[in-house]
């Protein structure tokens, strides 16, 4: 899955943390990004953080708000607003996403209902690393901006944000078990 050229090591102190990333340029200004983090956080603690929808903006950088607007069984609709400073300009985007929860598989799959993107879909996946007590947390995102959104200019920012999001989820998951 991961190209070693795109690997980034975000080790801090004695905390074991490795982030690997890939990015694909698809047609029509679409980008597919994937990031993976190795963590000692448990599936349950990671899952609890990822599904605490109304509090995601408390610890995910650049997420201004996240609100659950619908839930039936394992189907959830969320309204989220993110913001960035980019080249000295404030940039914000809003999405309403349809999310499907499958805790048994450690999978949260989402796709765009409406928002400031033509395409915004992907998943969060938590997988045990065989033979260890560690887990992989994987965030996969396919995004296509609107006509006025220069996706090529913001792709580096998107890559950095994916890493920051993984670290924030990991940090929160580890802080809730202490």
C-alpha cells in the first residue's frame, strides 16, 4: 500500500509512531491520499475517539465543527466544517457525509452527500498487526475540489493534514485510557 519514498517518521520521545503515506493523482483534479499510523492504542479506544462525532473538532486540527445530524443503526450523517490558512488567506470547506460503521471490521466508510467538494469519500480503518499488540490506523481519502478550488496547490497541505489527523486521533485514544 505504501510507497517508501512517501514515508514520514513522526517519532516523539519513546512513543512508537510511524506514519506512511501515498498520494495518487487521478483524472479531473482528483487526489487519492492514504496515510497509515502504527500505534499501541487499542481498537476500542481508537474506535471510541473516531465515533465521538460531536467532539471530533476538539482534537482534530483544522476541524472547526463536527455534528451528528442523523443516526440509524450503523449509518450516520455528519456535518463538518474545516478551515485552513493557505498563502495568507482563510479557506474553509463544509461537507455533509454519509458514514457507515462496522466495528467488527474496524471500518468507518464515508462518502459525500453535499458540500464544497465534487468528491469527498474514504475510510478510517483499524487493523491489528499480526503477532503484536499494536494496531494500524489507516485513513484513506479521495477528494476532488470544485472548479474554484486549486487542488494541486493544496495537495501538500492535505498530506500534512492526514498525518496530523492520525496523530490527533492516536493521542486522544491514548489519553482516554490513562
